[in-house]
C-alpha cells in the first residue's frame, strides 16, 4: 500500500501522509516507548541518579519529536496579515501617552507639538 495516503492531522501545517511515512513514525513511537521505559527503570532504581534519568527521558521525547517531524515535515502556516504591509514599529495594545516637548530640537516640530 505505498500509494495509500492518510489524512493529515486537523492541525494547521500538517499534510496528508503516505502509508510508508505513517508506518515509520508508528515504529518510531514504539521505539521511543521502549527507550523511555528503560530510562524510567533506571530512574526508579535505588542508588541511581533519578534526576539524570529524568533529563534523559525529556531528551528522548524531544529527540523522537524531531525525528518524527523530519518524516512528516509539517509546514509553516499562513498568517491572515501575510501580504498586508506590516508596520516597522511595534504598536502596543494599550494607549501610550505622547510627550510634549516645550522647545523641540527638531526644527520640523514647532514648540509644544506632541512628539511621537
């Protein structure tokens, strides 16, 4: 069934996948579980450094996440504002009080005019 395609996850950026990729990721998930269980066994053994084993578990999870992303290749998502001209400056979501300069050093701004 190499030409069989599976519907992508209902998450933005994920595409339909062929049966070979799905089988590979499923095999990776089984391997990940075996590795994590081995690390849990070390973590739960008296006289072993449980903190180090916990770090190993976290890093195993991360490694398999990256491995599976390499197989599925999720894409970036389009933003609604893509194509619209983006502002060069950040506009805060709250009102900002403008400062008034009594004697502006900028000759283009008359005294007392709000300065952005």
